C-alpha cells in the first residue's frame, strides 16, 4: 500500500498503486506530485 498526506487538509490517502493521478478523498486536492510513502496494510 502507498500513503500520501494531503498538504491542504492533512488527510491520509491510501492506494495500492503509486502511478497516475491521485486526488485527496477529503478535499479533492491533487496529490499526484506529493511524495508517497510505502506502508503495510496494518497502518
């Protein structure tokens, strides 16, 4: 799993793929250029 923290609302967003457009599910900010962090399913 990949995780990104939204710089706009500080929400955490998770995805199984780090490629492609990534939109914050909380505020709809474009997170595509935000660096992702590899995480495990237990986080």
